[in-house]
């Protein structure tokens, strides 16, 4: 039986992507070779990389606007290091918004390169909200934020206006909602939430922001080197890039980001409505900052944990336990999770009221 997969990542992908990628493992493009063994320099894979880079820009509405798309390795955590390497000037500084575990990880790496100013933080309240009305120093080399906080179930609903370059870690909500992506100068996202398997990171950046640091950047960390090599400075993760392409094509055929956003809004509303009306549960994130990707919630009475856990497992639900730093439960509702899976969870939550 296919599970209702609420895992925070690696996570659910569209069924047709599983099927097409599985076929490619056996025989890619009728070549007689597996996608796992073809050369990354082969004509077939170069076409995959070119299409994936172009489609990422198309979906974000950034084609022909001075942006480049790259598929790199090292996860979003590598971009914590690459970003200050490429954007923080020697003797300069950067501004960071601290909204969770991954934001604090980015801040830690940036401190190795220069002054790193935390413009606001919700750490004192266990990251249960997004700080508002903070000031961004205009003399900073860039401003960095995390759009969605997987662990704590919060999401930025708006982004500050500033004259300095804006960098955003969109690892857990890339392609899930329509934004004016041209307001961001650099976006990065690990693939393993909404785009593909673990092992590749999408980086989308405005090329004009590069080359201004006067810093000697190691080649593997230099965005310009990766752009010049058309995202193949070193051997790319072939299967992860191909699967990401399949997922982006699925999204385009669905109607693009604007179409999936409406589906995601409906899924989130269905679950949050149940959390709010069911007296056995409570959410952990501030209502105005609740994530449409990751809903975090608790049982008000822990004595009900054993029976609830038994019920959702018997219903075919997987990946529901919350992160250890928050506890409780976390329902990750990424693009490929169908509304039907949310309904199964809601039904279990409602049934619990009649079991105790």
C-alpha cells in the first residue's frame, strides 16, 4: 500500500516522476544505458542540464532578466559558505534574519568571512514566529533570509524592501507559491523538498552581483566558475538533476507555480482548520506565520500519544513525528502531496475524539 508521506525531506515526489526516473535507470532515452552510467558530457545529458536550467528560470519568471540557474552539490549547507565567499567584501559585513536552525547555520558560516549582523531573531521564543519591522543596514553587502522554516513550521509571508542584494534560502518552499522572484538577487534551494531527490541544490542568481568582493574565492566555491562551465565545473549529480527536471516538467504541465499555490493553500487550510477546531490539538507556530509547507502541532494531553500514533500508522501515514527541538507532530505538505492525504490525517484526528 502506498503511504501518505508527510516526511520533511527527503520527501514525496509525483508518482509519474518515480515511474519515468525508474525507467531511465533501466534505459535512458532508448540508449541502452542507464541514467546512472551515462557520461555527464554526453549529448543526452547536456540536453537535460540545459533544459533543467532553462525551465527553472521559466517557472520563476526570471528568463531573460540577467539571471543564471545552476545545479550544484553540497546541499543548502554548502551555500551557507558559498554566499559570503561570493558576496561579502573583504572588510565588509552582511545582514541576516534568524528564524530557525538553518538560518542560524548560515549565520555561523558567514561569521568566518566578516561582520555578520543579526537584524532580528525569534530564537528566544523557540522560533515560533517571523520577526517583523526590523531594519536592514544599507551598508551591508547583502541581506539573507530563510523563506520557510521546516522544523518550526513558520513561513515568511512578505519580504522586506531594501536597496542591497537579497539572498534567500528557499529550500523548503521553492516552486510552492508565486512571488516576485526578481526581488531576490540570489535564491538557493536543496532539491529534496519540492524538486527531486537529495544530492543537488538549485542556485538562481543575478549575474551582475558577482565579482565585487576582491576576495580570492576557491574555484569550487566560485559561482562565476560554475556559470562559465554551464553548471558542469565538476561532475554533476546526473540522476538528481534529471529527476529535478522531471518534477519541474510535471509542475509546468500542472499549470506552474500559480496553479500549485492554490492547491497548497487548500491543503494547508484543511489541516489548520482541524488543528484549530479540534480540542485535542494545538499548533506551535504563530497563526499569522504558519507555513503552508510544514504544519507543526501538539497533542494537548500527552497521555493520548500512544493511541494517536497507533491510529495514524494504521491509516498508512508516514513521517509525521515532529523534530526533536519542537516535539509533537509535523505534517509536511510539499507540492506532490495530494489533498487526499491531508484528508486521511484530518479523519484520524477527528476519530481520535471518539476514541478517548
